[in-house]
C-alpha cells in the first residue's frame, strides 16, 4: 500500500498514522494529487504556494495534499465547486485547542514556571570573599562586592 504524507508545511497527516493514536487523522478522507504541470500550471503553482514550503520548492508526482485542506471532499477527491486547498493552520482553520500547545519541553517548562509568578527580586545570600592579604574569609553581600570591584577598575 502506498504511503502518503501531506505536502503542506505545518500538516502532520501521514497515511501510516492511526486515528486511535492521532485523532486528527480521523478527518483525513483521502489524498489529492497536485494538478498537472503541463495542463494546469497556474493552478499547480497556486497549490505549491499555499503549501508554504521553502522558496523554490516544486511538487513532484509523488506529493499529495490531505483532505483536511479542502472545503468539500467527495469520494476520491475535492469537489468541483471547491477544487483548491483553502484550509490551513496559517489561516486559522484548525485551532480546536483552547490553548496553543507548546512544541517542545523547553516551552513546557517555561509555561509552567510563568504560572503564579510575580516580578519580585529575591535578595541574594551573602557570598564568602577570600581577602588577598589576610587569607581569612569575610562575608560581604553581593552588592558590596560589585561596588568594590567597580571601584577598583
């Protein structure tokens, strides 16, 4: 069985994924071939530009667009009344989540750190300072240390 992956840049549709594990795949009813470069070159360029891939990207005969990007899908292809892909994440088609999901662990961590935090400055602990002449340890606050260092310059 052939494997299809959607050519649209932000789409994760893949014919190998199951709807049980990937709920968005339940909306995929089929895969549309790009229009012929010889017969419908303008329409093909329109489809390629709507995919928002890197500049200069050209679709090959193996590229497909999933049915999620078409307004109407009838049987094996898009309807004749809406034959071009028009529904994309960049034009706000699929914002079903109340909150955008972070894409990586770093964003997850920062999102959880921001909850309930206020803009307060916590005082720093006194830092031990080894004096050059006595060899003993003197405790100074970080503010005193920084003013001492700046005064030496």
